[in-house]
């Protein structure tokens, strides 16, 4: 029969023959022989009853004809390939391989399956005969255990990487693997599991089948699969029962809407090697995704595809069956090691594209086409390669400069899924096993507005209503039952409840469960449905105003610094203005009064003295800015103190609580205890557990001196409910942690994602607030509008301003001093150059010079120096005495 269409679809099998042709062309094999022989023998072990075996036989015969017809290829030497039919028998394939090794065979093509290859590889290693296989795709055959195994096709390792990228692209996390229970199936699925784990995905159920599985066995297995949660099924098997599996799955209703079937390249091979599958078979695989080895278009490929070949039955194929094995005739091929090394160094282009091996013995640049079975054929939805990941661009057009796996570059065409739908399947359902979702609920003894267990089957509360409202928004039903957790005498630990999810006791946990770091390492949480965080609550009392209330806005240290800066700025301005400004001159008493008046009048910007020097203006501008800021804050703070009812507490917040030695209360079972001990390093002996709001109130009223506590640390959600009816307590300081409450599910649970979306919808449509008001809204206590005592403004809030002012003043003073010294050296050179006068005399002269009023005209200065008047003499005398 004509097989043109067949060979066009499976031309990649010719890689092996073209590969051998190149070996002979370069003289690799003949160079390793002691003498150049007229015939070089190569063995081939195939299963001619299979589609791959049939086509491989045609391809090999075509290659032999091409090589031997060209006298320049092997230079007078003929290539002889002896092919034997294993008849799909592993034992027969092994026997035939051993039969070849009795003679002068330099290499063996085959076997077709990985199971037989594992056995033959051991003999191949001993005799150093390369074993080349185009279809044994088991990844473990590339290990160091089998150095003489040469793979001319792609390893399943890359095929599983492509499937993993596909699963991750659609956002699925759990898959089911259906596979043949042999080396090929097990090792391929193991590689898939490793690749999935790297993407935080996993195989939740492994479904193995015998290589010769019966219809009943397949049916029983698929029924088990249907009862599981995942709907992403990866089928890694052979075409011998792969198509039968889909037929049974179709009968069971498992190739419909909601399912995702991904078949490895066995399905595309079956479609390529059968020119036309029956309509019933095509109906069974509608919507299935499969992988197909990508081969670039080339002249060599088109030339080969245009030839016609006839498949015939050769009676000589069976001659080996009647012979006997002569194991003593087997010899080690001396040139095997060199031949093997030469094979791995080959760099050529064949029908399937470039042929080059990496250091692991696999072909470089693996690439696959992703196909979607539709109608009577399929459509290509994209490509995968280990260089670019998923792409709709032909791989020949992808840049080879640098790998790019960014999410923006990962793209596929639309898919028609099973059930003739274009909407991406969710990928999971609740199992049809009839088992309900086991949801752990804390059996609280306090603050039962959040969760309340009444009797054995009634559970209510804010958290329960939020959970059921979110479930009602899901597009599918969730069978569940609540299981109380706790002894009913103490509030249970939220961390322990979460841990029981990882232990398999519960499938989820619902309640007042705070989302904290150590819990997120065990489970996945939903979107928080209530914001919370740790706060400090302590006793408070009213703070009445008094005659000295105006001093309360600033702390004593702040008042002291302000006074110091008032005086310092006044003195600096006087120093800078004294020699030039008459407003800052006069008798000492008047100058002291001027400095004090000027300093404090700047508070109200009421100073009447003019500033004439540039340095003085610089200082006063900065100082007025500081005064403006301080005055604004003082006014705002004082207004709050006098107009809003104030509450006072000896505890100011968590920092003050840490530095004291007073006992601290917390709620039994809360994560607050671990946080105080582990994060804030508070001694455990200071912590006192409580189980109810009444215990909170009594301990706070008694105080640390009467056996109570100084403050209680708890979640804001509890404290707000506690304070709604107890006005004698209040939250002090700021909330010092930020977290929320969420529902807990096992890691990578898809239900957690859907529930998070539902909680966001509840928040957007207002239902979440209505549920909150139903359970947690209480009438405000009489002091609800009161505020805690306003914290006095501390120096820490203003030190930057004072630093700026101080630097500006010091800089101006320094510049003024330099200028004055230069003027003094210019007008009194005799005092500086003469070493006769004493230091005290020079200082007195300098102080007198500083005290003088600066005269701009040099002549005036000289006249004044020559004829000092009485007023000047008196001023010098005063300066000297000073």
C-alpha cells in the first residue's frame, strides 16, 4: 500500500538513518575498524505489527537505499541493516538483540519500548555496543547507569516539562496521572511529579494500569478517578489501550464538561500513523490536548515526504526465531567506546532538524507542538520549547539570544474543551464519594458572638454567617459539616486547630482564626473577612481641667528647650547686631532687657527692633519659622485639651507595658501569648490567661497591686466588643500588629481561592457589613466620645527644627566671628604683631573693639581712633571692667 501520507506525518523517524549516514560520510565507523570491510552490519529490533514499527521499517529501508546507492558515501562499503520483528514481545526483543551481538554488529537500532531497553542496555554496556532508540523515552535511560544508550528522540523529561507549563498556564494545581505500570509509565509520571512540584502543583492521585489491561480493569480504575476531586487527567501510556481508555471514559460520561484530558505524544503519534481514525474514536477524544514533537520545515523534509514507499512482509524476518543463542560467541566491541563518543559529538541537520547532544545525552533544543483534538482532526494551539516556554510564535521565529519565560510571553490560542465549551474548566469538583467537608469550629467559652456552639448540631455566630454567605456565592454546591473543637471549658488554640488540618483531621477550619506567620506555613487562608490586630486595654478615668492646663501641651523637657532657645537666639541676634544696630546698643541694663524682650516678643511676631545685618536676618528667619511651627502645635493641642473630654491612664501603650514589671492579661488560646513572649521578649511569668470578658473586667479593676493586671493584650475585634458595655476601660496606645481573620484550608486548596473571591463580593455588596452589624454592633457607652489624655508633645517631634535653628545660629555666629577678627587685625595690627602686650591686654582690646559701633568709612575709623571722646573712653572703660 502507498504510505506517502504516513511518512509525511512521521518523517522524524528518519533522524536515525540520516544520523547513521552522516557517521559513514565522515568515516567514523570505518575508522575504528582494524581493516576496512566491504559490509558494515547494524541490527534493528522492531515490532512490525505496531504503527511505529511499520513506518520505522519503511524509513530504514529508504535510508539504506539512499546510502548504498551513493558510492561516494561509504567509499565502496555497503551498509547492511538486519531487521527483526519482536512481535511486541519483550523476551523476543531481548533474544533478537543478543543474537545480533553474536556477530560483527557495531550498533543496534531499538528496541521500541523502554521496558525492553532497560534489559538490553545491561548487555550493551558489557559488550560496548551502542544501542540507539528512537522511541524509548524513559528519562532514566539517560542516567549514568546506561552509558551506551543513545536516544535519537526526545526524553519524557521534556514532555513532562511542557505538560507542567501547560497546567501552570491555566492556573490548575492538582492533577491525576493515568499511566502504564511499567518503567516507561512509572518513570515518566515520576518526572511529571518533580516538574509539578517546582510549580507548587502536585499529583493527587496515581492510577496505574497493566500493559495488557482489560476493559473491566480500565472501567474500575476510571470509576475511582471519577470519585476524586481533581478533573485534570494526564494520560501517559501507549496507544495499545490508550484509545480504549478514552472510549470507556466517554461511556462513563468523563469526557464531558468540566474535565480536562491531556495525553502525552502517544495520541498524536496514533493520529499521525493512522491516516483516518474512525468516527467513533474521534468522538471519544474530542477536546483532548496532546503533544507532538515539533519538526521545522526544510527542503530535506519536503523531498522525503514526496517519495512513495510500499510496506511489504519479508519472510526472512522470521529466520532468527528458529536459531539458537550462542552466548560464548559474543565479543566486546573494541571500538564501541570511541564510536559512542563520536556519536555524542555529532552536530548535523536531519529530517527533524538539528541533531546535537547535551551533556546529559539528550537531544538539545527539545520542542513540542500543543494540539487540540477537534472534529475529525486537530488544531495547533501553540508551541513549547525549553528556550521560550509556551508561545504561539513558530519556534523558528523565536529569538535564541536569551530565554524569556515572563508571564507576558506565555500565550496559547483558545481551546475547545471536552463538552464543546470554550470556557476554561475549573479543574476540580467536590468528590462524588458522598463524604462531606469536615470543618473544624472552635468551641468558644467567651465572646460567643463570633462562634457559638449550642448543643450538638447548632453552631451560630458572626464567623459562621460569613462562611455560609460566602458558600452561597459559589457556583457549585459544597457538602460540609461543622465539627466542634475544644473541651468547652477553655478557649481552644487556633494554632492547634490549624495544625489538625495538616494532620488530615479536618478539611478546613472556620472561626475567629487570626492570620499569622506560623499558621500560613501550615495552611492557606482566604481573604480576611475582618481586620484586626493586637491592642492594649487598660483602666481609664476622667481628667478635669485646672489652672495649669495651659502647660499640658508640652512636656517639661520641651518647655525647657524652648526657653533655652529663646534666650540663645536673643543672645546670638544681639551679638550679630550690636556693632551695627543702635537698637541693640546702650547701657548694659538696657541691653539685657532688649535681649529678653526681643527673644520672647518673637513668639507673637511683635518685636519692634529692626534687624540690619544679613547674618542676623538669616538667624531670625529660621527662628520665626520654628516659632510658627511650635505655636501652631501648641494651639491645636491646647484646644483639644480644653474642649474634648479627656481620659487618663497610667499605661500609655505597649512600650510602657514592656518596660514595667506589672502582670499582663491575655485571652486563653490566643496567639497573643506567643507574640508577647517570642517577639516582645516579655517574661512568661508576667502573663495571666483569662477565659471570659468578666475575668478581664475584674482583673483590670483590681489592678496589679490587688492580684489583678495592669493591662490586657488581645485582638481588637474582641476588645471592641468588650468595651461596648464597659466605659471604665479603653484602648491605650496604637495597634501594634496588623492582621485579620480568615478561613483555613489545606495548602494549594482551590476552594480557598474561590472563597476569597466570594468574601470580596460580600464586602463589595455590603452583606459583610450587615452581618457585622447583626452580631457585633452594640450601643455605645456613655464615654464613647471621650478621648484618652492627649499625649504631651515631646522633644522627639521637634528636634529637627531645633537642630536647624541651632545650626543656622552657630553658622551665623561663626561667620560673624571670622569677620570681626579680620576687621580687628586690619585696624589693630600692632596688637597682633607685637608680642610685648600680654594676652589679657589683647583680649581687652578685642572686646573693646567688638563693643564699638562699626563705622563704614575708614577715615572716620582712623579719626575716632586718634581722638577718642569721653563717651568712647567711658565705653572702653566699661568694656575693660566687663
